[in-house]
């Protein structure tokens, strides 16, 4: 596996396992946006098209699975926001774990492509806003939580 693919997976594994609530999700999001806005970051290199399609598919499938495991943990812990409409069936947003993982990965890929073209993180943030909408209500100061301030 290409070095940047392996490096992204090596970083994402422990980072995504550490996401157990909305605050840690917000921290992960800020870190990943920073990575994707850094031109020679392994994340940027990993999302660029390559000639080896099967290796790229394997990488994206592994990353999607790591994201799906995180989404499942968040759903199981009740981190999803209350639905904006009353419902007899549920008061929580129904989250399809696999579809949400694909949506997050698509937001990272497409949003970063647009953001890199215009040198502005707003397209990436907009894409992530939509992909992470079921978890949007639970954010706090991640630097304080991580002990970096």
C-alpha cells in the first residue's frame, strides 16, 4: 500500500476510535479539515487520483469502515440530535451507519477538492456540515478537552 494511504489509515484508526461523543467528533473534524487544507499532507495525497485503482479502492474501503465504526459508536451512545419534528416512532434522528460513513467520506473527498481549488476551507466545512448533521448539536471546546490549552 502506498505510504500516504498507510499513513492516513495509521492516523485515522486511533483517532476515530477515540471519537466517543460529539465533542470528540468536533475535534476530529477540525483536525481533518486542517490536514486536508495542508497541500502536501498525506491526506491530500491519499485523496488524489492514482493509476492503481484497486489499491485506492482498498484504502477508501478501509477508511470508510473506520468511519462507520465511529458512527455506530456515536449512534449507540445516543449522540444523535433530536429530530426537529415530533414523531410517534422516534424522537431521535434515524442514522444508517453505512450510508452516513459513505456520506462523510464523500464530503471529505469532494469538499477537500473544492476547498483546495479555491484555497478556502468553506466548501469542505459546508460538505461536512451536511454529512455530520445528525451529530451537530453536541460540540464543545475540544482543545480544552484534549488538554492542549
